[in-house]
C-alpha cells in the first residue's frame, strides 16, 4: 500500500501508515485485511466496524456498510453496537474489582449474597464466572419458548432470575462445563447486593469513567444514544430489520453497547492491569478444565494463545480477540445477525499469520433439471429436534426451517451451483448433498458462513 494519507472509500478512519520495526502487521498486510473485509461488504455479507492493532498502535479502524440502511448512514469507528456476550468480561472485571476491595472472594459460595437461591451453598462465584456451576442457560430449551415470548417487554432482574432458578442443575457444581447466561445474570445481582448500586452504575463509575469510555454503557430503549446502529437480519431474500428486543431482556450477561475505539481502550486496560492488580488479571485469564476463563476463552492457534469471546443478539454479532504473544488485537462489531463476521474474524487471523484465505465472489447459478432436483427432496436432521425440509418450488428447491426457530426463513430458495452444491443468494452459506454408491442422497452438509460444516442426515 502506498502511504498517501488518503481515506479509503466508505472509511470513517484512515488506514494507518505506521509500521514498527519487526512489526507483524505490515502496510501490505493491513491493506489485504481491508480488501478482505470489503469483499464481504460488497456482497452484503457484512456490515459493521473493525479495528486491528499491534503493540498499542491502531493500524485499521473503520466502518463498513451502513449503520442505518433506510437513512443511508454509514458505519464508522464511532458507531455504537450492542455487544451481546462481550458484556460478560466487564461483569467479570466488576467482580474482580470487588475482590480487590475485599468485599467478596471468588471462592465464596453464593448463599452469602443470594441466600434464597437453590443450591446456593454449593455454588461459588468462581463457578459462575467460568461456566462450571451447572446452572442451566435460560436461553436453552425448555425455557427458550418462554424467553422468546417476553423479549419485547421490560423485565426486572428478579423476574429474570425467577425464570430459571427452579430448573434442575445440569451437573453438580464444579464437575462439568456448560455455557450459562444465567450464571452471569446472578453475577450482576451479586454486584448489586454487594455495592447497593445498580449494575450499570457500578460499571460506569468503576470502569467506563476511569477508562474514558464515553460511548459505552448499558443499552436503553428510551435513552438517546448518539451514533447507535440499527440491527438487521441476513435472510436468503436480503437484509431485513431484525425483531425488536427490549434492552432489559439481557442484563449482566449481554446488555452493554460500545464502539471499536472504546473497546480498544478496554483491551489495553485489561492487558496492562489498569483496573485491578496483575495477579487478579492473571486469575481472570486462567482457564478452568477446558478453555473457559472469566468472561473470556483461551485457545491455541498458529502456535499462539488467543484470548477471545464473541456475542450474538438480535441484529448484532460481535467478536474480540487478543493474541497474547504478539499483542495483536482484533475487534469486530457487526449490525447484521447471520452475516459473515465469524468467517471474517478467522480470515483476518489467517492473513496476519500468512495462511491462505478465500476472497468471496458473487456466486453464479446454473441450470438444473427437474430430475436432478427431485433427488434432493426430503427432510434432514441438523440437530436433535431441529429438522429442515427441502421441497421443489417450480424450477428451484426451497428449504423450510422450523417456524418457531427461524420464522423469516420458512421459504428459502436454494440456487444450484453445480456438483451437488447449492447456495442462498444473500447469505454466505452453502449446502452440499452427499450421495452413496447407488447415487441416492443420504446427507446434507450445511456450511454455515464458511466457519463450520453441519452434517444433516436425510430422515425422510
């Protein structure tokens, strides 16, 4: 990339021309990253803001796509997004700050703060933080149907807890791992009990104000939040406005909003132990039996250690990671649920570490005969109690999803690409049908946004 102090098309912030001696991220590599993200944006697979930094220097910080499609307002580095589960690391930090003040300890059982909660004398704060408490996630069945029916109305923290408190434990506390939003709701309640203040006030005073995170806070339906993005849903027919969800539907498990620039301030503060002593930062980032730490996950990649978390909520997907050894940070905030932010995050990492990536191109539909299409008709099991049905609709196949799970995708047309492969027009998913030696279709492989392949056996 030639360094001419120019702004890129659609960019709200220039690509930095700064390079360090022995820098991992060269100017050419940052240009490749930008081109890679833009290629997804051009196909309407991505909309959001992305920040990439190395050793304290921001090298890419800009928006892609639109914060509001109806008003033609573009995303920028100042655009505010719902963080979803990125909220959890802030909740964990608030708990560690209270430990630093000797107001609690992560080894305390939660009956000290929530005496009426079932099994509270067996569950520790530590187990809530790293998802080893055994408390069921309220977003999972059978509570999911109840949750979906109430997301449009305000709910108090105590009402929220009452919806899952009587569900039996998945396992004895400390004897397993199961990701639990419910556990982080309880952590928020503990913060309020200990401090006598509202969860959002504690975070504002102890984290956001101290780090000058001026565009970060708890989401609010009534409050005017400057530069707030609208949330969209990617469907096979194009982007639509995602369903409304009241901000109180999430709490200390996923209620915050922020920007890529504020999150980088947070990233630096966590790395440098600005808010808590170093030994507590190390405790926060120490995984349990697997890769589950406090509001974070640690995993190996490219012979490095990644500290990361992602998030999903109506209209938004988020991702944040730091490569420990190289001090490289990647922050992706997207206002499209079902878009390609997951594959983009993996692609950026591959580009940084000189691994090959595939630049997406517009897919071309080929003609298919009725005889060809007939062979694919049937019902396929993706997950337990989750089947999709492939039917013939004129000259194309259509895929029908469970209406209570994805109602906007109940009639999604599949476009033939050749060699048993089909695709959706406006989503970066594709489907490959598998045949046995007799030529009969036995399985459907659902490649979801190029990040994972879901095998679905033909059952009818």
